[in-house]
C-alpha cells in the first residue's frame, strides 16, 4: 500500500518547528507550515491562501494585523499569536487552550442535559392531555418560554381558514382564525405539507404578516424559524418561532433542537387530533345507543334508570325505549331488554334490536307477532345473538291505565298497588334469537291512579353485594323495596330502586341495570272561591 504524498510545507526550517505555526506572506498566502500545524489544519500547505484553510477569526486577525486572536478550530479552543517576520511575512503560532476547551465541553454537556430534561418534561406535559386546544396552548407556551420570544402554531388550512395559536413572553395563549394564504410566508406552505424546513437565515423577518405575530410581541422581529409538526402520517401543522432583533439569530444547533421539540409536539398534537375525531364518531354512535329521555305524558308518567356494568362505560347490554302513540286512541309502546354480553359489543346488539323494534312498532297491537319477527331477525347459525325482552303497550281507558304486557325470557313486570301490595304480571315467553320456534303469552293489567308497573332487568335482582359482598339482592328485597314506593311518582320510584341496588353493590363488579316505571298519575283538582282561597288536593 502506497503512502500518501507529503503536502508542501515550504521552507524546511519551519517544518521542524515542534509547535503549530503558519507563515503567511503579505498577500495572504501560506509560505511555510509546520507538521504540527497540519495536524490542526489538515488542508494547510505552502502555496494555499490562508482564507481557504483557516477559520474566519484567524483570517480576520491576519487582515487586521492583530497581535493575537482566539477562536474554535474543529470544536477546540485555540489562541493565535502573531510574530512579524522580514519581508512583510507573519508567523502565526497556534496554542490550544485546553482549559477553555474542557470548560466548553462541560458547558456543552450541561446544555445538552438541560435540553434533554426539557424534552422529557415537554413530552410529559404534551401527552398529559388529549384535548387538542390545550395541547396546542402547551406547545406554544413552552416554545415561547424556552426556545424563542414568541411561538405560533399554524394548523392545517380548514375551510379556507387557518387556525392559529400563539404565545409571547407573558405566557398567555391566544386562539384566532385567519383568512390568509400560507404561501405568502416563506417556507410556511411547504412546511404545512410536511416538507423539510428552510434554514432560518433564508427567511426575511420583515416579510412576516401581522397575523403571525402575537399582539404583545416585544419590539421588532429579528429572526424567524419555521419547522413542521410531524404527525402520524398527516402533518399536524407548523411551529413558527420568533426572536427579537436585539437578540442573536437562531443558530444551527438551536434550529436542530427546535425540530426535536417540534417532533414531540407534533406526535402529541396528532394523537390529540385522532382522539378528537374518534370521540366525535363515538358521540355520534352513542347518541343512538343511549337510553332515551323520558317525558311526562298527559295520561301517565314514565321514568327510566340505567347503570352500565362498568362505571366508565355509558352503554351496555341493557336498554329501554319508548315508541309514542301515533293517534289519540293509539297505544304507547315501552320496551325494556337485556342482550347477551356486556360493553360496547352488547350495546351494538341492543341498538340493532331497538332499530328493528322501531320499524315493527306499527304492528305492536300484536306483541307475539312483533316478537316473532324480531326473533327471525336475530337468528344466527350459532345462536350467539339473543336477548330477553318485555313489551308494555299503554293506553288510557275509562279513567284507568290499561297495560298489555308480554315477556320474552325476561323477568315478569311487577305491579305496585296503592296499598303497597306487589303482584307479578302473569306473562311468560321464550328468549328472542335463541330458537326458530318462538312462543309467548301476554297479559292485561289495569292501573288505578297512583299505581305503578315496574319493568326491570335481572341486573337489579341478581346484583351481588351486601355486608358480605357476595349476597344477591334477590326478588324478595326487590319486592319489599318496591312496596315502600306506594303512591310515589314514577321518577321517585326509579330513583329509589336504582339507589338501593347501587348501595347494595357499592363499587363491586355487577351486571348492567335498567328499570322503567309506568305510573298512573293521581287525579287532582283545585277549588277556589273567587280565585283567592287555597286549592284542595283529591286523590
């Protein structure tokens, strides 16, 4: 293997000098160089211009004929001392300042540790919230406090408008939306599309539009840094950092550090955006799955209560629904059911049943026919989708509330009389969706004013808890609790039943619970003399 050709060193006398030294003539060309100097400046050789191989601080010192100068060479601190030579030549002696280099290394290490700590803290703050607005606010506030004098997030254009969040030294985050063209700002349009950022030195601060500068920004903008906020496949926007003209421009190291911060902020923003989209979808779906609001009717009272098996869930396998009468002599259909399973999967099945029953509601004058059609709709080869149901058709006839009740594999409704007596409705039926052949038996019940019919799921009667934690609430306790609700309004009956069973299970694992109360309101009339005396209540 051939050795590399030695570089020209000029005069041999200078080559043997054991210290880094450069001899430069009056025209700025190196005429001699020592071997140690070539170890410091690898490209230094005789016949090469000093400006082509030396750092700017040394070239400037030579042009000014300064007696000494200091600066960095490949990250090491050096002092250069000048010695004039005959013929207008100059010898520059290079001496490494090892103490200063060591100090600088410690300072650099401390700065990197500080930056690493900041990035860790930023990640913790940004990932602590899945709210997109709060995440944007935290991003600009931290960037303005640690990276610049002000920070701005420019979100992707939406409906020809640009959402903007900014913060200045005071730490106050501002939200506004502007109608502007991102292409009017150098590098912004490309950054919003996820392209690499343009160097800060290429951006003219004087071209920054007013909408990109916080209202309380101190002084004039001296330097601008624009970097993308990378998301999960889709850019989360752009981060714009602004620095006052009284401060030094952004260095290459600061630009790199800003991009590291923007990467973490972009991931957090993208996560928050995805969560917001999923939440919107979930709310839309949940709106159809949640139990309906019960409204008081003229002829009867309705109230419902629901508690999912997991307290953090809104829906589950138990459900109830109301289909109002379509005419003055029509019947209102109330449905309460319990599908197999728990959680969202069960809620989806309950949603299908509710939608099917909504379509079948006009046929509700015949409960058995409705349940037969529903049974056919739920049948699967493995019979894995089944449910228990109770139907209640309500009509006001001759001063009493007439109910037609039909159970399909469900606990029979309970009838609460005014004297506190509780009776079980005489209705039975098969599970819906379990077998091709379906049978059920309906019954009719009359409610006098003040009396209640209670529809409930087995989550109430089979709730386990009590003093020992494993005892079932049971039918007997359920009937006794209902008996104490005699002559109460429907809402009070539901509230008491749900309260007692919730107290029974406390925070233990339990099944879904649902209950509906149908109450014939007590008749009242007011009598008055000339409108000034108090009225009388009559039951």
